[in-house]
């Protein structure tokens, strides 16, 4: 590469850098427009995906996540990993779940043996453990999930990945 070519490339790079500020207004407009479109799509999606039960709304995360990431995703969309208060909520949930996946719920015993809901740290009252659960298998199961085809729960390693159920105390 000749010295002249290098100089030309350098000059072009400098022009490019200098022009960034004049481009930024246009870029900003494009960015704003894209953001508006995305916000619109998100609202549309929210309307579709949240299911209503007794004035609370539920969202089923269709991808596999660790318990912690699932909780984070729920918080990001204005909810929390589901807190199952009673048998009727539990049975209704079962009817909503895909048959091919298990789902994280917002129940953990990070202090062993003392299961609490992550939403408000309340000690669990209503439970629907599957037979033999929670068994803290391998001494390493602190997070709870909901079986797909049953209305019962299990405990598993929080680092396992399952689908997830978010709850929110209001609907749109
Ligand atoms: Ca609930
Ligand atoms: Ca278990």
C-alpha cells in the first residue's frame, strides 16, 4: 500500500469522524422512530400474551432460563415469578401451561427447608408438592417449579433451566 493511499484513507477516516455530529440528528430521528415502533410492538405483544385470572395477569415465558434469570425477566416486564396463593390459582395455571415444558415459580428455600415467595418473602402456606418433593436432591435444590402436565410442584437446582411464569397484580 503506497503512502498516498494511506493518506487518502486517513483523510477519509477524519472526514467520517468529523461528520458524525452532523449525522447524529438524523440518526437520532431514526432511533426515535425505531423505538416508537418497538414500543408499539411491545404493547401489542403484551396485550396478546398476558392472561387474566381474578384481576391478576400472567405471562408464560416460552424460553428456558435459570431461576434467577427468569425472576429478572419477570421484573423487567413489570411482574414477578408467580406466587401461587391457593388451589384454584394453581389449577387454573395448570390449564395454561404448554405440555412440553416445566415452569419456574417464585418459590425458593435459599434458607434450607424454609420456602418463601420471592414476591414478598412470605412463608409458603398453600403448597402442592409432588409426591416425594421437595427432596433437595443432592443437597442442592433451592428453587421450585411447576410440572407441565400435573398441578404439582418440585424443587430443583436454581441453575437448571425451565420455562417460567410471571404474575402481575394488574392488567392493562
Ligand atoms: Ca398469585
Ligand atoms: Ca426435587
